[in-house]
C-alpha cells in the first residue's frame, strides 16, 4: 500500500488544513515526513509524550486502554479523515498518552507537529471546529461504551458486535474479548453457547452467523423486517 500523499489527497480528507501556508503543507507531505506502517505496529504507548496530531490517509488505527491485570479494552478506531482525541487531549493539556495506539492494517499517515497544531487551533476557526467536533463525537461514543458495559449483559454486547461485523467474520476470540473489555475464556464460552443454539458456527479464526434473527433477539434489537 505504498502511495504518495498529495496535497489534494490530504486536503480532501482533512479540509480544515486549508488554513496551512503553502510551505507548511509541502513540509507536511514531504516524502521523509510520510509514515507507512505495517499492521500491528505500535504508534504510541501510555506515558509517552505526544509528538503531534495524527492524520490517517489509508488504513486504520485502534486505541486501546490496558489495565494492570493485563485486560484490555478497545476505546475507538481512527480511520482516514478522523483523528485521535487522546492525541488532541495530550497536545492541549501537555500531558503524556493515557492509552495505546497501534495499527490494525497497513497504515499511511502524516503527523501534524505540535507547534502547527497549536497555531491552527488559535488562528483557524475551521480547524478549531474540526478538533472540537471530533471531541464531541468521540465522547458520545465513549458514553455509549460506558452505558453498554454498565447496563447490558456481555452476551447481548457480543451478539450486537457479531451482527455489526457481517455474516462471515474473520477474527479471534481474543480480539473480540479485547473489544468488549472482557477475557477470552468468557467470550469463548459464550460463543460455544451461541453455536449450541444454532446461532453461529465456529471455525479457526472464523465465525459464521447462521441465525441473524436469533442473534438480534439476543442482542435486544427490534425484530428484523420480513
């Protein structure tokens, strides 16, 4: 996935960067400034200082919070056109990262340096609105995550997660557990129960949904249209 990042490509995904001066934009997309990372690469870790505002051009980054026990929870994903509110928070508060970011696929990206981020935030209403709109969206997502963890059973959350992934799902039980903030053994036990009820079939790193209506009922969703 080796592509050259053009100004048109970058501004198409992040129009708020139109406030950059020409030399600043050229420096941002210069070949030596472009990052191409393989799947599974660590982008940042807890307690590390933030070096800039990540701008994803292709691929996906997941942001994960780990507990001392080793359990992990997926907080959110960063796709092209999005950015990372933990990075924004660190830059605004001059604090280190409070979570871990790593690539879920091959990623092409650039990083807006901290001085440029601060200048745009101060001088550009469009950029400032973009950053705070991201905050609003992510906070809403995190509040929904808190509500699900606090008030929904794990089997409901697992059923809903499977339904969102489509009919044939390539994943591991550990990856599902991480996304749900649970442990692999519990997720595996629930999946075996789903299989025994005829809702899914299980294979090696593969789950096929057999009864979508049944999973929807388990998830507490409205009945599917006939």
